[in-house]
C-alpha cells in the first residue's frame, strides 16, 4: 500500500482553544444548480476540533490505516526530506 507524508502546522504552543467557532458539521443538502452534496458514512473526529496540526492529522489516520496505508505526519518539511524512512 501507500505511505502518505503530510507536513502540517505544529500543535499550538499555548494549547488548543477551549471553544471553537463551530461545534458541529454544517448540513449541506445540495449545491446551486441541483448537484447533490456528498454524505459521509461516519466521522471519526470531534466536530470543531483543529485537524490541520500535527496531532490532528487532518482527521485521516484511522481511515487511511484501515485501508492498509501508512500515514506519516511531520511539522518540518526539511526533516522529511532528510529522513531515510521517507525515501
């Protein structure tokens, strides 16, 4: 299977916010012009949580590993290029 490497923001130094601007996933029934919106079968993250940092892993780890892939998440793109395991 594939090895997926993501270089994401470091986790917040002062910690994560105690509240978020949105605490749920918005419901989109359809798009203008009649195109239907995708409907996820399930979500495996907390709605409103920050997913774009190292510990958030874009919310992809569980899904990718269930499909047999390996997810590597780093915060330093240069370290990814220098690491033998990334080659």
